[in-house]
């Protein structure tokens, strides 16, 4: 859960959204465009080439070189949307002292949101004992063969209210391993 201090930090900063894949980018961009996040879309740092309010650049050194060396009128914070706690991300000095990094986890995979949307969470859990990845379950069982295709995802998640419902349900169903673990739902208004 996002505490009041962290919430204030994010609401008073320019935000770099670092997304693991296409689905994460679509989810965040849909929420930003519809004004569903505690962060206004105008606060998002945009990629210079694509002009998107998210990036899939995940290497700390590249992020420093491309995004953090610029002059922003406000402090900068990074929100990483990813599924693995094992992924290393260390900013070097002085960024390590001045740029807070927030990790929002989508464990085991962000495709869990589609399973929730399709009302198949119970069925997935029965199959999860076989170690089925959510993306494979979506493809094979739910017939969502394009679950990693960005054009498909933009249509599939076009209803921001439905997306918010799924994010909140994911947070309710998901048992975090750590008390301070964030999900995308923690960024909702």
C-alpha cells in the first residue's frame, strides 16, 4: 500500500514509468489517458522518439543517460512496473540519493488481469498447480492468442473503468510476500 509520504512524493514529481512489456505499457498509458492515476499524464516523462508517457528501457545506466541527465523543473521519481523481484536496478550517485524508485509488481504476470477480466481466476488457480504461466493459460485456455500483442491489448483494455476493476480485484486476490509491496492498484485515485 502506498503511504501518504510516498503518495505526496509521486504527486509532486515528474514521473518516469518504466514498463517491463507491452501489456504493462498499455495498462499504464490507458490509466494515464483516462485520468485514473494519482499522477497526472502531464507529469509523465515522455520518450523523445515515440512521445509515449512510458518507456520499456529497463537498464539503470541507460535510464540515467537518456532521461535523468535532463533538467526538469520538479523532482523526478521512477515507477517500475514489473513481475520479478529479482531484477536488479541500481542508480549511481547522485541519482541514487535524489531519485526515488517505486516498484509495482504484477506477479506472477500482468496477464493475471485478463484472467480476472474473463472471470477465470478460480479455474486458473486449479491449473496453477501445474505451474501454468498466466500468459499460456490466456492463450491456450481462454483463446487469447494475441495476449502479448500491443494492438490487441489496446482494444482489450480500452475500458479504463473495467481495467481499474480488474486491478483492484487483483490486489484483493493477490497475497504480497512483503507488507510494503506495491501493485498498480496502489497508484489509482
